[in-house]
C-alpha cells in the first residue's frame, strides 16, 4: 500500500522539520555516495569538510574538527567515548544535568561509564553546586545542554567549563537542537568564550537539513584521534566516526541547507520561531494554563491529559514532557496560522 509521508501541518512537538528545497535536491543527488569512504567518494567528502567549516563558523571555532553524524545521539555518544578514551581513570564517570537527553544513558550503557545526573535549578538549568558536588577525580566529562529537549533551557556553559576544568575533565555542550538558533540570542556564547571541548549541533533539527544529519564538533584534533580506528580495507587509513557507511544524502543536504540559510535565513527562522513561541505562550497563559516561558522557541504548558488526548485524536502531533506538560516546538514549519488553529481547537474543547 502507498503511504504518504507525514504532513507537517499539525506537527507541534517534533524537532524535525521540512527540509529546505535546496537540501532536498542535494540529498537526492548524493543518495548513493558514502562519505565513510572519502577516497572513493571525494565530492561528498569535500562537502562534509565545508559543512564542518560552516558549523565551526556558527560556533566560533576557527579550526574545527568533526563530521556530519547520524544525529545528536551519535554526537553525544562520541563525546563520551572520546572523553573516556582520554581519561586517566580506570573507572570514569560523566556528570550531566538531569535535563540531558536520554542519549547520554545509551552512551553510558554502551561505553560502560557511570552517568551522574545533577539537579536542575528553579529555572530548569543545571545546578552548578550539584555539578561540582558530583564531579571528582574520575570525572572524564561534564555535559552542558544548550537548548534542552523538554524546556529549551540553556545551561550556564562558561561556569560549567570552570567546573569541568577544576575536575580536570572535558566539557561537552549538547546544542543538538539549540545550535542553529543560539548565535542570534542573548545566550550566545561559543567556543571562543568558553573552553568547550566538544559539541553536538544537528543540521537535521533547526538547520532544515534532511535526516540523517547530526553535527559533532571538537576543538582539538586529539579528540578525533581518540576516536579513530585503523581501516585496513579502505584507502583512507583511519575512521573517527561511529558508523561506517554513512548517508551522502545527509551530508549533502546539510551542506546545501547551510549554504542557503547561514546566517540570514537562520536568523529569520529564529526570529519567527521565537515570536511564535511568545505568541502561543501568551495565548495559553491568558486562557489560564500555566506556561514555562520560552527562552528559545519552545513552549511547555500544563494542559490536562484528557485535553492533550483529544487534540491528538484531532490530528495534532503533540507529545508531553516527563512531567506531563504539552510541548510546542516552534520549528521552521510551525506558522502563526497553525498555532491560531491549534488554540482555536483548544478553545473548542
Ligand atoms: N540532544 C538533544 C538536546 C535532543 O533534543 C535530542 C533529540 C538529541 C540530543 C538526540 O538527537 P537524535 O534524535 O537526532 O539522535 N530530541 C528529540 C527527542 O528525543 C528527538 C525527536 C525528534 C523526537 C523528532 C521526536 C521527533 O519527532 O525528543
């Protein structure tokens, strides 16, 4: 049976979005190229180098090392893996805020490191005192999140960098979702302002690239060296990525999206998304719902479970936070008209 792909017209909680038309086209052209084998597929390998350059420009990293990963999960796992491989301790641990994405649990499990979850403060950001309490001589990595999955919060990255340095640990920033909006916000810090070692920044979320296109960035080549294995069957001699054969569509799509949108297109996406988030936050608040105000284009609101279920049955794609709030992620496909129609449906309940 033929099935159409998901229409984005009622998708409100996803962190995926409609790819940019140039990105779609580029993805289709490079569908069979394998960036995992750069000597056989040099064109897509060159696109990947350029994509990493642009990600470096976005994040203040003059000489970026990294690659286009399958997504934030892989980038986070690789950050943990590099830190573990470089750590002195026989029993390394990772300290992350409890708001960190569940991919860190997968990483800890696969890599056999202990994951220590620090509390978050009243504004749902990493609690510095608790991070410092948990970090010790066996801490290989401290994690900060710049755009949390549930509430769009940005952890105090420079202060976390100090905490990491005091523990002699590396600092990883998970900007998988937030990375493409942060440069335009008051939260703008980058590799230049804080000694961040690695970062996840996904073109397939706010970057309008087709799936799969994640971003893994490292300040030093030594990080990638810590991930590299020898590759006897390939002409190239080593590989630092987690997966072997990779999607040329993801790499070419990410490259094309960034070429079309960085920086002005992304600035417009951010400004529109943030204005929409503030609009929907006000609309929900004025109807008496309790709202977590959006610092990035993501709103969480306490809406009763039965109402969420009814909205879902009307085709709205809305998913809750762990504590049950409804999330509206103002991705590029989310328009004011969509939000008006959503609020009208809520009013009609
Ligand atoms: N880091 C952060 C901050 C994230 O929000 C996510 C995904 C990841 C890492 C992992 O990224 P990948 O899923 O690319 O490996 N956050 C969303 C989530 O888990 C992913 C998502 C996207 C879920 C689209 C649903 C959906 O329709 O909620």
